């Protein structure tokens, strides 16, 4: 493996990009915020579907823009959308206002997704350090998770002492402005403009060609669907720890000066912080997992382990220890698996199409979430336990299919 010390500055910048991006102080309390504004879990699911529909529509076009007209430029646009969405979430009081805020947020996600990972891959190509893909991506992702951990801890103090949860969205604007400035400091060689003049005909042709490439090339298609389906299931359930803890009786109130509702907010922040800390460690060391066995087999068995964890969770929803532990397991598995999948997609994809293929992966995940999110919301309103059992069964079935595919290729 190559010596990465001489590239430490830019790799560190890649890491701090993720750290600042993940200082979303509102994230541990997002569903709580929706519920406080009289939205039920079904409407929360509808909001998540709207988010994914917008991402689905703009995902691949955004990847084409990144490949053709400059990745740095696109990330600047993406952060403008994020900042506008935070402002809209802050003032939202009606469902339609949340729809607008979520749509702006989704535009930011669509313009960001795949672009920064593609910049990292381009940097590795330029510096001839391609064999370190998993190590570098795992390292930068660990920064992102540390950012999430910091956000979770800081958000505890913010949510207790700010007038309302909505102020968390305003505070989140600060690190996003700093991240925007960091992106502008990246070397221009990573912008990689391929078209100076915009041509709609050229834009459409390039878009169609890359969609065809993604879904007609067998190895690329299989890698995209494998990654997207896991991301979709993970994203569909990861934030349900919030409503679970809201309905759970806080048996132990360790801070005398706070009431039960405030303890719920504290416990949510602490659980998220621990989850992100352990996830950061697992992501940073994910490249070591490759020594255990073939990546394809490892990726398949992560489906099974995830299904088992969700199944256990469904029977112990009244235990804060089991709930916290199982969500920790889910995040660890996701952050071991993701760098492996990014390397896999990078290996089977032509270098000039990576941003588009990575965007296609996220777009496919978005389509699956659009289907799942409202149904999950309905199931969760009816029975949280049944919702998790259904997911455990689905993931076990996917594991079997995945294992058969790996053994036959």
C-alpha cells in the first residue's frame, strides 16, 4: 500500500469536509421535531418519500453536471440548497412548508451525492494511490462520523438551552458556511470541467449514455443494486430510535435538574454520540475486514447479521440498553460495508463515469425509499415491533439471494 503521508493535507481536507457536513445538530431530534408539529409517522414517511423523489429526479443529472461542468461548482450549489432548507425548516409550521424545506434539502443531497466521493477517486487517480481506496475512503468517512458524534453531544446542550428545537437548524448553518469555504480551497484539478459551454443536446446524450452504461453493464449494475438496496433499508429504519425512545418510560433519571422529557432528549443525544463514535472507529478500520475473506461473501453476510439485529430489536423495544445496542450494531455494519461497496463500484466503473454511477446508486436507493417510507410509517403507527420483524425477514431473504449470486459468479 502506497505512502500517503505526502498527500496528508488534501486527505485531511477531504475528512474535514465530511466532519463539517455532518454537524447537523438537528438530526437526532428531526422526527421529534416533526411529531411536535402534529405530524404522525405516516406524514413523516411521506416527507421522507418526497425527499427521495426529489433526489431520484435530480440524482443522475447532478452527477452528469459534476462530470461535465465541474465538481467544485456543483458542491457550491449543493450547499446553497442546504442553507436555504435549514432556514425553511426553522420557519415551518404547516405541512406544505415542511414539504418545501424537505425538497430544498433533497436538492442539496442530490447535488452532493456521489460528487465528493468522485473527487476523492479522481485525486487518487491523479496521485497514483488507487490501491488505497478503501483505506482513504474509510478514513474520510470516519471524520464524517466524528462530526456526527460531535453534533450529537453539542446538540444535547443546544436542545436543552435554546428556546425551541427549531433553532438547531439555524445553528447548523454555521458549519455549512465553513464547509463551503473549505471546498473552494480544493485544487482546481479536482473540478475537472469537461464542457466549457452548456449544450442541452450534449447534456441529454451524456445523461442517457451513462444511464445505459450503469444498467447494461452487468458488474456495474449488480454492484449498484447491492449497495442501493442495503442503503435503502438502513435509511428507512435508522431514525426510528427517536419515536421508540419517546414512547419508552425513562426508568432512570440520572440528572436531578431535568424532567423526563428533557432526559429523553439527553439520552437520544448520548446514544447517537456513542453510535457515531463506534461507527467512526469501524469505518476507519473497515479496510482490515478484507483480510477476513472475500469481499463478496462479507457483503452478503452483513445482510444476514443486519437482519438478525433488527429481529432482536423487535422483541426488546422496552429496553433502552437493547435498543441502543442494536442501533449501534446497525450503524457499525453500515460503516464497515459502505467503504467496501464504494471500492467495489470504483473498481468496476470507468473512471470518467464514476460520479454518474455513484449518483445512479443513490438514485436507486432513493426509489426504494420512496416505496418503503410511507408503508413503514403506517406500520410504525400500527406496531413498531411488526415493522422491524418485516424488515428482518426481507433482509434475510436478500441475504440468501445475494449469497447464491456470489457463489455462482
